[in-house]
C-alpha cells in the first residue's frame, strides 16, 4: 500500500499529521494540486521536498516575488548559435513547490494556474507538455499580507485542497530537534510509473449514487446558506468526488465511504467559499460553515 | 383495529341524543366516511343502527312527536329492494372479515420484507392478535339468526321500549335516504378494499428475500423510503444493530457515517465495539461497494443478534 510505505518513510523526518499526508497523497493521485497555507517555519518546503523524494519524482521550486515574470516559470527561447533554443523553466518538474504564491503578480499567477489546469505551457505558439505526474504544492502565508496579491476565488478554485500543516506536538518536535536532517538518506519507495498507474485506478473507485446525492445536498446547503456569497462550483464538487475516490484507494478500498467524502469536503471546499462581508464580520468562517453543512445534512447510512 | 374502534365510537356518539340538527344524518355520513365499517358489530358492543332493515334514528325532542316526545323511523313502506339487503349483509360481515384477512396478510408480507423469519419474530404479534378477532367474527356470523337479514322483506315490529322518555311516534322513514346511505357505504368500502389491495401489491413487490442490492431497483417508490427498508440482509442486520444500539442509548446521529459511529460506540460501549466493527466491515462493501452478500449475510445476522442481546443486557442493567 502506497500510503503505508510513504508514511513509514517519512515518519520521524517530516512533522506532519497523518490526515494531511493522506490528503496530500490523495490530491496527487487524482491529479489535483495543493494549497498549503500556514505560517512560516512549519515545514512546508521540507514536506514538499521529502514527498518528491519518497515518490521518486523530480522536484522543482519557485520562490514567488512581485517582479517574477511568467517566462521565469515556464522558460524562454534563447538565441544561440544562430537559432532559437528552448530553455525550460523550473515549472518542468513533477513535484513543484511554489513558495508564497500570493507574492507574484496576477499575470505570473495565472501563467502557473494555466499550467496546472492544462498540464502544458504554450510559448511562441508551441505547446510543451509538462512531465507526468505534475503536482503543484503552492504555499501561502496567511498572516503577512502586505505587498501580496491574494488569489481570486476563481484561481483558488484550481486547487483541489487547502491544507494547513500546523505546529507539531512537542514530542514530534523534540524528535525532530534531536534527529537527523530530514532529507538525509531518504530513499524513494515508489516511482512515477506506479503513481501514474494509481491515478488510472482512482477513476475506477466506485461512488454510490446516494453518495453523489449526498455531495450535492452538502453543496446545496452551502449555496443556500445565509452569508455565503459564492458556494462550491461544479469543478469543486467534481474534485471532492475525485479526492474521496483517491482517499478510498489509499486505504485499499474500491469504493467510497461517507467519511471519505466528508474528509474530501473539509479539505476541498473552504478555500473556495466566498462569504458576505457581514458574515465575516459576524465571525463566520468557511471552515465553520463546512462543518455546519456536514452536521446538518444526513449521511447516506441506514436510518437507525 | 384502532380505526375500527374509533369508527365504532363515532357511530355510537352519533346515536347519542341531541347532536344537533345534523343528528339524524350523522350515522349515514359516518357510515359512509367509515368505509362501511360502521356496520361492524362486535360482541359486547351495542348494535349499530344503520341497517337496510331498520335505519332508525331519532328526531330531536320537539321536532316531531310533540313536546318531549320523539320519532323513530322504520323502514319505508314496502321495504328496501333486495340489493340493499345484500350490500348491508356484506358490509356487516364479509367486509370486516376481508379487512382482517388482508391486514394479517399485509403484516406477514411486511414482516418478510424486513427479513424477519416467517413464523417467529415481532411481526407475528399482530397476526396473533388478529386471529381472535377472526374467531370472534366467525362466532358472530354463526350466531346470526334468520330473522335479521333479508333486506327487502323484513320490517320488524317496533322496539318494545324506546330509549327516551316521552311518547314515541314510529313512522316509516324515507326510502331514498336509506338506499343512498347504504350505497355510499358500499362505495367507500370498495374504495377501502382497493386501497388495501394496492398496499398488498406494494408489499409483495418489495418483499425482498435472498436477492442482492439490485432487487430494489424496480421499486416505484421514492429512494428515501427504499432506504428505510433495505432489501439486503446485511443492510437489514446493520439496521437492526443500529436500532438495538439506539435502544441502549447510543443512537447514530443523522450526519454520522458508519465509521465515525463505530468510533463513538467504541468509546461509549466498548463491549459492543468488536461486534459492531465486524458488522460494519461486512456492511460497508455491501452498502457502498455493490458487493454481493451471500456468504456474509448469516454472519451479519448473527452479529446483529449478539449486539441486540448485549444491548438488552445493558438496558436491563441500567438504573
């Protein structure tokens, strides 16, 4: 089982909750991308590097700044020895860490988001496919917003899930302080072939019709909830379903449970909700509203 | 049975003196409304008044028969036609008998659908209750004499002692009123029978059995209703376990998934947890994975039974 192998390889090296690792792997498996939102120093970069290494995938990193241009990501054509030569940008990696995404200008952000959506970049009329699997981990710092360009909802919608790593508990922190360099001696436990094969498997995981109805009911609840200006989009619901399928596959199941759907909903919906100003001022949060929906909508289980 | 009693009570109420200007018509109305069941005369209860032979209801004092007196109606002169007597007899005896039989059959089918064995289990209780009723009806039928029936002919003598004070004037009632009442009661009885037959047809179609998940697909009822009565044996076993745990004070919250619920039971009722965990493991592939269930059904039922026993023990120990 891929999850156990990865978890075992990362144990004691990366300060990560199990649920976060599961969701990150699930996002990778269904072809989604991840938004890591947390304060600095919680191990976002280490996690991305370690994940790429244990999965046997190539790693790329881009530090976003306001003066970064799209070509700095995608690459450029250089004139060399009488001809134009294609120089690949750092975006051509299987696991791409985009640090502080909201520091880049909207123009550069949208170049990245286009690559995430299409799995390719187009330059000078030529299309260049990105390597497969292509998995973006973009980070955002939620506390320092000066000089940033917050992602609009339409662009946040491109991310399958938003996760927060959070501070580790003291025991894990102590182990990390006393332990070795987290990336030292970290060996791959799988490769791109297996990841791609699992990606194909995700689509075959069964989702009972009533679970789809349940998902629609959750979305309906949020869309009709007072204080919600923008509820989950069709793309969001599709990604919740895929994420739930991937979560089930990671557990070795060929079918989705209500719990998979709930975990996927918690991870995939809050960053896509747009609240009314009054609702925000009254203390409502997207996470709180998602929990409210999950508590209010009956799960499809025998009515006992 | 409750409905029968209620209708009977209404009918008796209607016979009480002083029910207002509608008093004389109320028995007819109630008999029609009550799908003809107003005719049911159980042993020990007062006889009902609506009959082809003697639709006798009393006018209000002062309305006829002089001050303080009353008037009682007899069948019209020349009696009712034959069909009135036949319908009256059918309503009085055959209909309750048919209803009781249909109810018993319906309960059996519903019990089978719930996966309960045919000749034991809770659903047998209503059947056992229905049997004495049937016997009572047979007794009633057997005890009937020839003098009571025969719609068209029998105009009996006036009752020897009218129930109220004052002089009573016996007059022949309007012919049409009795016929219309009987016809209405007959029609509504037929309507009731049709409804019951439809209910039975539905129970038969959804009777479940040994089939898998796909069996309920042709069911023409809303999905929420199908969910409440799962056709699969494993799902029924899980539902029974849920009901047992609910009885033990651990109901599943509507928004709770099976795994979440299992964790809560583990904390609150550790003795039941291994059983529920195993039952949940059998239930999940059947419920969400479309798995056929033949091998697991018996194990699931045994687990549900053990959970039921555990919950009963817990319930009996509770203060």
